[in-house]
C-alpha cells in the first residue's frame, strides 16, 4: 500500500504540466479598444492558451463551442497597460564606486514578493520595464517583466528568442549624476565620460572580433550590445540642453535610445522628431522636487505628437502610483494630445519602445492575451480597473475582497507577500 502510494506520488510529480488554459475563454458584449484599430462596440475577444485567438464584432467572430463565456456587457476591454519606466520591486543598481556601471543588473536586486507588484496589477499594468536609479551616468541594465503570478523573478521575466531576460540600459544626465569625484562635476564632463566609455566599448568589440580569447569585460560587453543595437538605452533626461546632448551622443555612436521624462520636450520637440527618437514622458499634476524639471508641462504629449515623435507614458512608480497610471493619458488629452495617441502611449507605443510591440500592447490575433476590463471610459477619473489578465490568466479581480485591498489600500495593503503565496492565493 505504501509502495503504491509512493508510486502514485512519483508519477504525479513527473507528469507533464496541465495546459495553462484547457478550454478557450470568450469575452462578449464589451466595448473593445484594440488600439491598433477602431473601437468595436458589442465586441468579442477569444483567448486560447494565453494568446488572442479571435477579436472582432459578434457577427464576424466565432466563439468555440467549448469556450468558457464571460458576458462583460457595459465594460470596456482594452490592452493591458505597459509601463516603460517603473521602480516596483524595490530594486537598485549601481553603487557609489563609479559613475558608469553597465555590468550591474537590476534583476539581481528585485523583491518579487513586494506588494508593489500587486498595486501595479490593480492599476491595469501587465508589462513593466523595471529600472535602476538615475544617480549615475550608467546605472545598470533594466529588466522587462510580465506581471504574471510567480514566486521567482524568472517567472515574470520576458525572455528573448535566445532565452535570455530582456531589458535595456539605464543612463542619465543632468544634475542627478553630478557630485564629487569619481563622479562628474559638470554637464560637459558627464558627456565626456560617456563618450570615452563608448569609444572603449568600440575598441573592445574589435579586439574580441580579432581574438575570441581576449579577456572579457562585463561592462564593455554591455556597452558593446548597445553599439550593436542589441540593447536599447533608456535615458533619464530633463532640460532642453541635456536632451540635445543625448541626441548628439546618439548621432555620434548610432545607438537606439528612448528619452525618459523630457520635462522640456515641448521646447525641442522638432529636434526630437527629426532624430526619430521616441519619448516616454511622465505626467505629474503637482510638479516639484527638482530644479531642472521646473518647466515640466502637461502639453509635452501634444507638442511631441504634433512634431511627429512617438510618445509613451510611464509612472516612475512611486512618482506616480501604478494604480493611477490611466490618469497620465487623461491629463495629456486634457492638455491637447489626441485621444488615440494617448491611449496608444499607455499600450502599443510603450510596447514598441521595449521591443515588445509584436507580442503585446494591442488586441490582435496571435498576440499575448494581456488585457484589462474597465467599468467606464479609460480617461474618466471615475473609471476603475475591474480585472487584469496576463497571458489569459486573471491576476487581479476587484470583486475579490483580497484583490480589492491592493486597489483601495488600507490595513495590510503595503505588506509584502508572505512565504508560500504571491498575489492571489497560494502557490501550488
């Protein structure tokens, strides 16, 4: 009897995992905002194995006979939000020993049990670019995460085709990185140090090409990935002259870059658009805290859109609470940005800036089933996120009392997940 029980347990432990979604799921009678196309009233979305199988009007969208059907009449269904710049998980990057530390990986310092992940899910965020800080010229490698259920960072990491965690490189200029040596004391010295580092990286690539046994340098290796356009730079910058310095370095070395914050974007919007460089902007309704951000304007989105530049939004959580991310687009529209571009800035444009536009950011057949259900217009202050789904799995349900705590706050909302559970329910 004991042997039989042991054999049964062994077989169960070694059995293949059950498919994530044994039956397809259909959502019907929603107002669907695909982002990549016009709104669909009374729309249908069908999910199979974590991927969007069908999306469209009811008369053109087949619902499988075995589908689990959710009637979501009166709700808005749109792609999950993509946050191009977040600090959830409490991760940190470079230390005080050097202003340029590209070898540092923020993924090695993120607390996956932090309650900040549940706050982000409650805000409708399904994909994040978690960044190290901006106190260095180069503070380390960022990491792109899907806000799935998981107990390890590997469970959340978005992998490249080579099976490696995806991410960019965080850089910064302006006042944040200026301090006592070995850090630069001026803006000119800041640019000079970055220029020197990229020249060294270029030389390192040539040496490695000629001699495969040339000693590895982890920092130069990452800068080499930037020069080879294998890794995008996410660049903190505020003042108009600092923005132009980034564009100058980008022109000199040919790397891909996303400009973050860009408080003075409206002053140099034409130059940004001419360089074909995308911007991830922050919308703060109560500016302050940094002198170089004194000209931060809600009209940056409108100015960049009119100039022809790609625009996304970010929280820089805690600067903007992840639960309030939708209002960034709402405030930008109030200041003159178009509704369509603002909603794309929360989703598809943001995904493209992370090289994830083929996988998420819009509701299209074949893309990951990352979406949210809202009880009203996404740009209304009264609207609430009701459900958040990542790859066809519901990770937040406002109607669940435990989940609602993450959205509304209160006792226990700031506590990290205890050992044995993460987010909704226990690990199995």
